[in-house]
C-alpha cells in the first residue's frame, strides 16, 4: 500500500509536491500498530505557523518527509482500516494531529475508552498534545459541521483560551486596552470573544487591514477596529498590551515606537508573515516575547488538577460555538489540486476571513 503525501520545500514554502510513501500491509504493522485512512482535515493560517516554525519547534519531525521537504501537520479525522491492537477495532474514528496525506501508521499506546497516543519514537520530542488522538465514533460533537468546527477552530480556540488565561493571570500586566493584530484571524477573534464576553476590565482593539475592517466590525467582539494604516491614531494615555498574531515586524515596530513605555506587554503568538524580522532588543516598551501554549498547559494542569483544563475550556468552547454559524463559511476540497490551491492561497494571504476549509487528498 502507498500513502500519498502533500509535502512542501522546507527552505521555500512556495514549492510543493505530492509524493508516494510505501506502507507495510496490515500483516506487517508494528506491534499495536494502526493503519489509519486520513478522511478530512482543516487547513488554516495556523498551519502556516507550523511550517514556518517547523525546525525550531520540531513540527517537521512529526511526519517525516524526504529530500528537504516537510509534511505540515493538520488537525482532522481518520478511520482505522487495520489494527494490531486488541482494544482498537477496525472502523474506529479518531480525531487528532495528522499529516497532509491519505494514510498514517500509529503505534498505539496509553489506550483508554476516550483516546490513545502515538508512541512512535520520532514523535516523542514535541508537546504531548500533538501525539494524542480522541476516539470520536458516535460522538455528535464530532459529527457533521460540529466536527468541522472541532478541526478548524478547537485547536485555535485552545490557544485563544490559554492566551486569555495567561493575560488574566497576570492582570493584563496593568494594561487598560489589548490590541490584537490579524483581528480577522480565528485565533484572534476567539481571544477577542473571551475578553469581550467575560467583561474583563480591558478594552479590546482589533487591528486589521482596510479590506477586512467591515468583517471584523461585524463580529461584535471588538470594542474598536483600527486599520493598520491608522494605528498612529491610537491613544497613548494609558498602558496597553499587544498580542501579535501574525509576526508582522513593521507593525510591531510601529506600535512599540508609538506607545513607548506605555506598551506594557508584547506577546508573539503567530508567525504567518514570511518577512518577519526579530528586532526585539531594539524596541521601546516591553520586550516582545513568545507565548508557548504547552508551557501554560503544563502550569495549569498542575494547579487545576485532573480535568481542570478540560472543564474550563469546555465551558468556554460551549459559549463560542453558537457564534460560528454566522461568522464563518466552511467549504470542502478534495484531491491534490484542491489541497495545493488552498495551501497556496493561505500561504499568500488570499483566503477571505469568513472562509474556512476542510480538505482531503482523496479524490
């Protein structure tokens, strides 16, 4: 059997190619191995961040590809079509981290009624969340459009949830307003929703392009919407926090110089601008720092105990999902051409903010 894999050149993300990887048949799987057919997966700007940080954060190691190419990890669904694990039957449906491919072999470990982990050696040097799979067969929360929202937004909303928790834990570093760049992005409006609906003592400002301003304003989760060409109009008479969702070095520099010492927090969450530069040491105000979600997860897991994160996140997710039907339109794409088109459109910033894409390499 072969698995078709959509790979990108690690030193030039504009280049991609489809390759065939020979897989062992069902009788030659590793001990406790599963052969999973990748059904459908989400692709968002967050996946571009995975590619751009593939070496630094070891994303490329999750699903190895040959000859200087890499396979970008995606969140999605797969069905077990062959199993050597006694407690995982064929037909089991899994939700988790997959390659952009038609098939994946998982070495099942830590199997429970709710999920399992991939114990493959090459996947052990990343945060545990990237190796976990949820058993979702028969769960209505993972079926139909609700399932699409899980793949498209649940991982992003977890990041929103953790950033929100981090800011609140630190009393917003004394800020009275929080500026979110790429305000139309799903991670940004998830964070804005949390900040806005929980009535925290902070004004939420969405920074966006002129073309996306109307959409951002329509979301109803920002107190103010300011276009990138007008950030110099922002008042500097109070402490402000900045959450950088895209890694636009020019915008970061402009905001730091505009606010000076009034910029009390500058957090970097995403990196979709390929020309992003690191000028952190030379900017006035708070030094820009990376927010790394697994660190906050480990911290809260210790403090909140078993189930603490899941309970709090579940409540936040439940309040968020009802908004999605009017905020985004989900479209489906199948086959190599569709995957390549959406990949390039996302890489080059051509996806409208109200669009969301579920993909499959199967024709």
